């Protein structure tokens, strides 16, 4: 049992490492290329794991193709592209905290779209997360947030969060009929096909990254760890200790994101980030526990 908790902690660390990585490679100014290379490395690892577990076969139907295309566009393409694009305009620690609120967005969308009830405690958590995110996005100037005066990168982080929220909601029904590992493997493949034209338009940047062995290695290793192992271990957690206990580890993603950004990029968090980040983490803990229990 200790092993699964260690895996989930590492999962949160791997997912959080996306933010300093994106900031590190932002100077290439071609997020589609970075996302493609990262996803390709993760895809190869997913294929190997799915094959080893006998979960590589999938029934090809028009309905499954449409569902996989939606997941690929909303999650791997839309979300990841905007994250790495935003990291060229905003700090990595800010992005980690903003996207840490994705489970809150999913909860709100469930309420608005499907009428799923929220407990009073969950409503409090949603409000707390909104205020905390506003503090982070506005860098402490809450009035600027209300007036829409926020940075370009912060806006993209917010929009990107809705992309992965759509992925989360859209994957539920498919996960009930097909192994999540199988779904993720083929969704990654479809996403690579969607991203390929954009990569071909930035072929010079692709050559530049491939020629830089250090950068290429960082992107590939991070892709394998986050896209494949992170997802596989999350689902192992759900299987062994349940949704509620596994979801708690999502709270570590923004925390690790801030810590890694400080260590790797010397991004020292200011008071608004620490305050807003703490509010988001507390809100995550409240909402994920109460909703999972319900």
C-alpha cells in the first residue's frame, strides 16, 4: 500500500514539472513542436505499457473515433498547446496554481451541465477557489481581475484549464466501456495526427530542438513521466485506494509546481501567489473530498 502512495506523490511531481519545462523551452516560440515531441515520447511509453498489459486493442467505430477526437483536441491539443504558449508570457508558478483549480472547474461544469448537486461545503470550496485564482491571476490586484485587466499568459492559463476540464468530463463515459489506458493511448495517437501539420510548418524549430540533445532529452523524459506513468499511476490509485483518496494527491500539483519553479527557474513566489495558492489548495481538498464521497 505504501507503494501506491509513493507513486501518486511522484505522479503529482511529474505533472507539476510541465510548468518549469514549458518556461525553460519558451524561447523556441513554437509550443506546437514542444507539445508534439513531449506527447510522442509519452505515446511510445503508453503503447509499451498497454501492449504489456494486453490493453492495446480497441474497437474502431465512428462513435469511438469522434470521442477520441474530442479528447485529443480538448486535452492533448488545446490544453497542452495553450499551457506551453502561456508559459512564454507568464511565470510557471502562476500556471501551476491556476491549472491546479481544474477539479473545481469540473465540479462547476457538472453542476451547470448535468445538474449534479453540490453540498454546502463544496459550494464554499468553489467560491474559495475562485477568489484564490483571482488573487493569483491579478497578482493581488483583485480590482484589475474584476475589470478584466489581466495578463495575456494568465488568460491562456485560464482558457487552457477549461480544455482539460472538458477532457475530464468527456472521458467518463468512454472509460466505462474501454480501458482508460487504451483510451489514453489512442487519444494521444489522434492528437499527434492533429498536431503534425503545425509541426511541419515549424520544421526549422523542430530541427533546432532535435539538434539540442539536452533540451530534447528533457522534453522526452518529462513526456514519458507525465503523459504515461503519471496517468497510469493515477488510475492505479483509483483502483486500489478509491477516487476520494487518490484525488487528494491532486492538491500536490500546484504545490510542487511552485517549488519546482523556485528551484529550477528561481521564480520566488510573492505574497499574492502564496495566499491565492493556499486558498486554491484548501479549496481543492474540500471539493475533491466532499464530491468524491458523494
